[in-house]
C-alpha cells in the first residue's frame, strides 16, 4: 500500500559490527573507497558479494523472511550497490517496474535522521494512480513550482534509522535524502519476483538489462555475481541466484560464468 517498510533492529549489534567491518573492506578493496574525499558519491556494485560475512545475508532467516514476505519466498537476488553517500539525493524512483515488484533492501551503517541524510519517501507514489504520476508532478522541482524546498514536499516521510534497522522499499517509490554528511554508509540488495510466465521473463530481462554488470558495461569477471557469493552458496541460496544469473548470461554472454 505505502511502498515501504522499516523493521527496527532486525540485526543485532554483533551482526552490525561484522557487517560494517566487511562493508568497509569491500568498498575499499573492491570499490574506490580508499579515494573517497567527500566531493562526490562513491558507489560500487555487488556489495554483499565479496566476503563470506556479507554473502551470508542471503542466508539470514530474518532478511530472507522480510524479502520473501513482500515479493514471495522464491525471489531472485539481482545484486545491489554499496555507497559512501555525499550531500543530498534528489527525489526520484528507480524505474517503473510494476508487477515485477522490484525492491531495494537497504542497510544504513550510520545513524541518520531527517536533517542528516536519512531516506525520505512519498508513501504510495509507486502506484500508477498516485497524484504525482497522474499530474506529472516532479517533486525535485517543488521550489520553482510550489515555493517549497524539496525536503518539505507535502506528505513525505523521513525514515530515521539506527544501525541494525532494515528498510525495504519498492523501486518505483519516489525517494530522496537531504542534509547528509560527506561519508554516509549504506548498501542495498535488489530483488525481484521470480519469473514464471513468458511475460514475466520479458520483464525480468528488461530489469537485468539495466540493473546488472552487463547493463552498465562493467565486467566483474564473474558474470552476474562475484565468485564469493556463488562459491560459498548452498542450494537454498542458489534458489535466489540461479534464475537471474541465467537470464543475465543469456543477455550478456561475454560476462557469463557457469553457475
């Protein structure tokens, strides 16, 4: 209905400490984190895929239960992004995917509040009949159109969070962030509904053309996923990896890796 959920303290303090250490290693060794100077966002792909500790999030009963409870237990994991965020992020959706029910599960590794870069959402704005979409309103232009700063766009909700809280939201939902520091740590797991019909496979192919290594012309050397997440996977995890990897390798055979 609203397009988002916040689950408070889904992860324990010990889990948060291990996840944070692994994230720091990954963004510095698999991304450009060592070069981050706060002047712009630093982002890298596949944030949970580089260390066994982060890979295990795709085995975590609470994480699997949360994502599965929203889009179905047999969901497909489709990578994600890890970040040192800098400054504001304007209002935007991450596409218009409809019944693919593409979701982002977001982990904030620092305390964030309304004035310090927490995620903000416009509830219900993922729905085609929401007034923003019906009237073609652009919330990021609210200063010039309505005389209101984007952070004051009517009806927006600031999802303040502490490390250990987990946020899941629909890709189509309008979201933003304001007033953040120069090094806000956050990473995501992108997941979609498991495709069954040819129509659903077509939609999944469209999604993976954009949200995948080949879609961004990035050769990870591991097809859809970095080796660690596959090499440490049991059958339960592979149930969430196999279909997106096969679709990706069909679309981008130059990046294919046997799974």
